[in-house]
C-alpha cells in the first residue's frame, strides 16, 4: 500500500531523497519503500525547487581564480531520435547539464539544463558572470556558441581559453 507525500514521516522523506541522491530509480524507490512513484516524484520536485532557491540566493559573489565549464549529456523522456509530434521538443529528448565550477576548490558556481545551443549558452554564461565577484580565467570546450556567449556576458573582463581534447587509440589512430 502506498501513501501520499503529505502523510509521509520526515524519516520516510529523508529515505526517499537519500535513495534519489544515491542514484536509485523512482520505481526502485517505490518497491523499496512502498511509497507511490507519483509521491516520490512530487517530493523530488519539491526538494529540487527548494535547493534551486537556496543555491540561487546563496551562491553569489564567488571569489574564484579559474572556472571550468563543461556539459553532461542526458535525455528526458525519450532519446532525440525517438522524438515525434507528440513530444515537446524544447523540454524532451537530448538535454545537457551545463556546469561552471571553480577549478581549484570544486564547488559548482552555476548550472543550467537545456539544449546544447546558443540560447542556452547565453543564459548560462550570463548566470555564471552574475555569480562571480572578480575577473576569472574561464575555460570551455570548443563549442562555438560559447565564444559569443562569453563575450556578451563578460566583455573584456575575463581571460578566456578553449580546451579541445583530441583522443587517439593505442594504435595511433584518432578515435
């Protein structure tokens, strides 16, 4: 028997969030705890919104020397090739988690989920700039929209570099 979120004890809520943090799926959490998957999702959304508000309010005026930007690929609902007319193409399919972190002490300064496009790059760089207290050395990969996004957000108040990685196999062939 599953229970709604408003009757979950604080310890049950903590167990659900802990399981999510550990990477358990929503369905496995439902099986482990007996808490309905819709309740798990609502709790996850509520906690996520609270975390977003906390980070937005507290991660300000960050003093960093070197900031590294990278992305993590994922997909929402379906993979890009399976999108059809019934899906919201802006919010589903291929998505990227853009992350800007202090290269030395490792805290995340800014993050944004979206498509890997110029619009997302611009929003992300603006947010990153607004959170920094000083001029930084900023490194991104070779994604071309970053060039204009960095210039628009930082102007000349940044030391900007591209880090492009080339991979070679053990046999000396580019992979």
